[in-house]
């Protein structure tokens, strides 16, 4: 999680650098950097408003068609259309009227709507039951296609398909490689 915070420039470095495509992130504004990064956190923040407003939060001025397309790609549109008030359904304080999986799908839809080329999934499935976790992992793979994706996870099952896995211990990289390579070692 601290790596995600550093990438998003919630903290600035005292030494060393973080570069994206060769450009030091400290040389760009936080606003321009944050436009390029979408985050799906472990605990999705929802507002006591409608599903539509919570989805559209990711992109100011997004029209209903763009919001609907993001909901379809996040596989939450069927759930939304089954509700009596559809996108006008109130989610309650912090989304209490939604399950954990539904909240995560809202977060995924937000990332899709934002259209960021860099994605950070910070323990995005850790609080979910096994069945919902597998469904959402499939969604994450679909959303990640063609984008740089950082998945922060404690469970190896979450990152089996990763191109490269970095194992950190006390802030240091102690192992790196593919899932099969790390298991073989």
C-alpha cells in the first residue's frame, strides 16, 4: 500500500526517484499524475447518494451513456437494472445498502470510466468471499488489458497471472519473478 501512495504522490520522496516511462514523477504536477492513475482500493468510498452519482464521481461531466458502458464492463449493470430505481437507487451512508462485491464493482466501474492508463488495485479483493473474489478477479483482468497495472496483494491467488511479482519484506524487494518461477525457486 505505501508503494501505491508513493506512485500517487500522497508522499514525496526524500531520496531516489520514481519514474514512469523515464519521467520522474516529482517533475510533474500531482494533478496531471493523478489523472493518469486509477485506483481500486480495498475499501471503496461511496457517498450517500445514488448509484449513478457514485459511478460518475470518477469523471466530471460523464454522461449517462459513458456511465452505463463502465457499469457493463464492470459487470454491475445487471444488478443495477434489477433495482426498482436503477441508477437512481440510493446506496446509503458509505454504501451500506450494497454488498462488498457490489461496492468493488462500483470502484472498478469508476476506474473504467476514468480511463487511466495506469491502474493500482490495492488489496481490491481481500475482504470478499471466494466466489465473489474469483468473479472480480476476472473483471480486473479484463479492465487491466492494455494498461500498466500494479496489484498490491497478500494472497498469491490474486496475482497468479501477473507478468512479474515483487515480494517485499520490510520495504525491500527480496524476490521477483513470475508465479511459476517463484514457486520453482
